[in-house]
C-alpha cells in the first residue's frame, strides 16, 4: 500500500522481543502470545513472525477469522481460538488444524463428527468457567468432560479457565477460581482423564500469581508493553511497542475572539499559533480528547483545541518555538524527553489502554521498526 498521508503507527519489534524475554523471566511455562484484534492493533502477521523467530510456536486469537488469516501465512504454528466458534464451522477447524475452546457438548460432538469425516484427529481445549461468568463449563463440568473424552476423533490437549480479578491487589477471588479449577482437574485425573496442558494466566496473573502459570501462559497486554494494573511500577520492565505519529499540515495564527473547529467550542482568548494535523477519530483518535488531549512536538507538549474531526485535529503550538509545517507530531509514544502512554490517553477517555491500542483504525499504516 502506498502511504500518501503522513500518519503512521510505528511498531517496535525490538521492544516486542524484549517484552517476550521479560515474560519468560516471570513464567517458566510455555508462552502462547495472545494476538487477537490484530495483535492489539499492532499487526498480527508481523507480531507472529517476530515472536516465531524468538522460538514461540503457539498463538491465541479470539475469532476464527483471525486464526484463518494467520494460518494462511504460517502453516506450521499451533493456533488456538480463545473464544466461541459456532459448531457449524467444525470442519474448518479440523481441516485448518485450529484448536477451539469447547464449552458445550454439542460443539464437541460436531467437532468429533468433522474429525471422523475428514479422517483426522481434532485437537481441543476444554474451557471451564470458574467465576468469570463468560464461556465455559460450570455445573456438571466433570460429567460433561467425561462424555467428551469418550467421543472419537478428539484429542483433549488442554483445559483452561480465565480469571476475573488477576489485576487486583486483593487476589482472594482469583485464588478461589484456581481452587475450583484445581479441584476439577484432580477429579478428572482420578477419573482417568489426563489432560496435559492447563492454563489460566493472562498478563496480570503472569505478574502476580505464580501458581496460575501451570503448563502454559497467555500474555496479551504486557507483550505490547502496557501494564494490566495501575499498582505495577516501571520495574515491571515492559516497553511500549506502538507509537502514533503524524506531521503538521498547516500553521496559522488565530486572533483573539476567533474560533477553531466544529461548533466553535474553542475561542482564542489571545492571538495563538495553531497547527493542523491530518489525523482524527477516523484513525481511532478518541473524540473525547477534544479540547484536552495532548500532542508532542519538538520535545514539548501542545494541547488539542476544538472538537476532533474525523480526519484532522488542531493543536495550540503558541509556546513552541521554531516550529514548521511538516514537523513530526507524536500522539502516542516518545518525543524528546516526553512520553504519552496509552494509559495516559485511556485515563483521559475513561477507558483502558487495551481499547486505545486496538482502536487505532485500519486506515493507519503500521510501520515496523527494530530498536536495539
Ligand atoms: C484477551 C485474553 C488474554 C490476554 O489478556 P491480557 O490481559 O491482555 O494479558 C488471555 N486469555 C484470554 C482468555 C483472553 O481473552
């Protein structure tokens, strides 16, 4: 794709590699990077290619479409869908060797039928709801898993659960969930059902709950360098991978009493210098940053003024000397000594960094860089 407009998201694959190494210091078990939602907006294909070079062989996505996109590029990796897949697509799962999570008997039966029809073995992971209240077997989990274990053509490789409060300072609920999970696993073993891979840990649990690491961990956000909880400090050792950048389209002076943008929500109370940047909410820049969001230019902070448009924003650059049209502006990431984090933007928008990262829209080209 040609890039005509100077707006791009820089993805630092060096930082990604270092984040993986850091995760491996927290947890000794196998790592299954979570690359759902286009690797949290970073570009799943490039992220998988990079982590594969670091020895990772298994990846998790949220939906079948994402798994198929990766399967086309990477015929030899293990791919798991950590979310519901409709039973009617069982043959695709079997044919493409994609591991589903199974939380209903009918799903398992359909998968078994597809495996027999295609004369293959279907690998699956059982999903147990231990307190997240999302997908997963809950009551009668033991009986249901026993039934599934009897179906032909299936390989019950894994069993897993998801923790609702692994990011909390109070880990009692998470430990209660793990207790339910352990009890079930013990009963399965006693019933002669041996499942070799147990998993429960997202990023927060990797950092805070060693007993949740089992045979496999599922890091998402920390791979991309953001922290899942406020109380973790810089010593956690993760580096943000994505930056969002653009260049000034035009500089102008707005006189006292004149307005900027739709609805005239900003009126200058003195003559000011205004820069227009060619990026807007169509690129995932939240409109709630209108009259308040920050942009870095020449190592200084400038404030967004007026309403954010679909494709453009205006910033007050009165205090920034020697600024010129074409100068680089940073909306996310580092510029000189200053840094805008996805957490900072999330705080201003009343959300979490995850939503900011995967909200950077498809229209923004991802440019891969590799820092040492
Ligand atoms: C998204 C997701 C993860 C990764 O969560 P992070 O908080 O980003 O580490 C792990 N497991 C499941 C089931 C998920 O849905």
